[in-house]
C-alpha cells in the first residue's frame, strides 16, 4: 500500500548489456564523492559532543543569541585551525560542525 510516496523520474535511462535499467545520475548529488575519512572525523566530533552535552543537544538552540554562538565558535576554531594552534582538537571538523549547526538552525527559525 502506498503512503503517498512517488518515484521521481527524469525520463532518461541508462541500460546495461544485462538489461538492467536505471534512471541516470544527471543532476543528482554525489554523496559518494565525500571522502569517508572526513565523514568519520565529523562523526567522531558529533559523538564526542553527544558524550559531553547529550544527544542532539545542539538542536535545542532556538534564540538568536544561542544560534549566534555557533558562528562565534566556528571563527575561533577556524583561527586555531589556520594558525595550527591547539592541535589536540580537530578544529577543521569543529568549523564544519558549527557551520552546519548554524545553517541548520537558522533554517528552522
């Protein structure tokens, strides 16, 4: 039974010698191009944040002041990353996390 889902169709097909057919990848995001090592590092940062603050605690930020903290943190981590300071922290992934969090929450307001 359908729950209102549709199967989108570009109208273009790729067919293999076996007869296997699929819609083309034209215009579709290529998540497989993101290096898995970077995803592992980012997941590690999210995991450490969960252990420190609780699962998805960052999603509770809802005021402008709270959301602005992500931008401030991103800048601090960017400066530490760029200057190669405090190398025991993964500043590059902290920048990515803070930008993601800011953009995600800004879009929720």
